[in-house]
C-alpha cells in the first residue's frame, strides 16, 4: 500500500458535480493498493497515520497528531500511485491490485479509522472519476509505504 499524505486546511471530492466528501483542518490521503498488500499492512499504515505528528504545537514544532488536533481525514482511492512509467510513455498499472482487492482494502482503511478514532472520516468514491481540491497546509506531504 502506498499513501500520499497531505496536511490540509481544507479538501474536498466531487463526483458528477456533487460534493461527496469535504474536510477542514486535517489530512487528505491518496491511497493506492498493491497486488501484494495485506490487511496487516493496511492496519499498520492506518495506525501510523493516526499517531503521526505532522501538526504544529504552540511553539511551531510538528508535535501533534491529527487526533491531538481533533482534525478530519479525507481518504481518496488512487490506483495510479502504482503506475510504472519506466518503459514507454504510457504508464502501466500491473502492480496495482485488481478492483476487488483494492476496494476491500480501501474500505478496510476507512473502517479502521472510524473504529479506532473519533475523527470525522470522509471519502472519495472507488472507481469514479473524481475532482479533488485541497489547500496543502505548510506544505506538508509524505509518501508512506510499508
């Protein structure tokens, strides 16, 4: 699993001109699922994200987690994170998990966040063409992988 984590002041997802997910201060996650990913890897990353100290404390140091600030999380499926662009000019996606497995682990990370935090968790729509907007705060962006 590969996740692009971005600290945001706001973010939203729109599908067919309907806003389906929107957050203010928190994290926006682009989530790609690899064909070899497991539930254990997904849970490890989800727990790491809940505890990751990427928000500023009163002294301006990144010492607070999304839970510490009572932030929000927007989770967007993003199979193109596993695009291979090394040969030719059109990326291939052979390493990305198939739709069944990818959807299962995507739903799994949403469930994990909801069951293991009291945060507002918003989502994109698996398999849909999405318009994603965000204000990257900092900017703070991490590419996470286990």
